[in-house]
C-alpha cells in the first residue's frame, strides 16, 4: 500500500534493481475459471530514468528491460519482456492469452499477483548531481488515480457461473452474494491486485 498512490525508488549512483510483487487484496475467496482463448489484460503507468539497455551508459550486460510476470500464488505462470520503454512516462498495455495453465484459479493456492522487474543504472558524466539530475528512477502507479491513464489494472475474462460449472464442477463457485471478497462474474477489473485506491497528482517532472 502507498498513500501517495504509487511506489517508487530512486538511486543517485550505481545499479538499481527493482523487483516488486503486488497481490490481489482482499485475497481470492472462491475458485474461478477464465474464458478459453480469452486474454488477461494488464495496464500500467510506469516512469523511469537512467540507463537500462546493455551496451549503453553504465550497463555492462547486467541491465534488464522491464519484465512483467503474472503470478498464481508464488508461481510465475506467464512473463512478458517490455522492450519499448522510454525515459519518462510509459503507458503500458499488454495481454496474457488464456491457456490451460491460466484457465482455473484455486482460492487456496492461486491468489493472483503481478511482479515487475527491471535493472537499471544511474547515468554519469559532466554536470551530474549539480547541473543535471542523473538518478536512476522507477515509479509505478496504483489504482485510484484521477487521470484514467495512470490507473494500474489487471482484467480477467472470468466465465459466468453456469459456464464455470462445466469446468470447476457444481458447488466450486461458492455463491454467497454477501461475500465482498469474491469478484463478480463476467469481466473483473482487478485493480486491487496491484495496489490500493489512492489519489496522487505527483509526477517526476513536477517534483524536480
């Protein structure tokens, strides 16, 4: 959680390694099944500064592009390497196709999560620290932002109850309508999977 509505790390020199895992909160309380050949949609707004491409700046084959992993409990079940990152704000939209591994989610073991990883360096050179800000910076926005494009969300194509019973069997879907921890059927926008509801207007550019 973060009252500012985002998580960030800044480092003035050397290598900065980011690896964050954000899990659905409240935790999954019932099994669910996804539409076969559907897509899990991920939308993130991430700001970066520094060097992260190997062969450039201080990167000597030890930097990493942004990698986004879909987690079922503690197990990484899908991974996407994002290679189009630019310095500054990046609005990222990726999809994970639903396959056999991703179709069924068990409430006891498969609480959804999203892991982001990136390895970058602060830049160096004449003027750094007194004329120029050369810090390595990484910021990821959570849900609840005033501007829609800054909301971090994960959307699951969840089958309705009757279609899910064909896969899970009767009774596995729960059915307690008063259980607020259970996502609704149809399309479920799991903003809670990657952050809390919070509002922030802060940006790197506005804080300098």
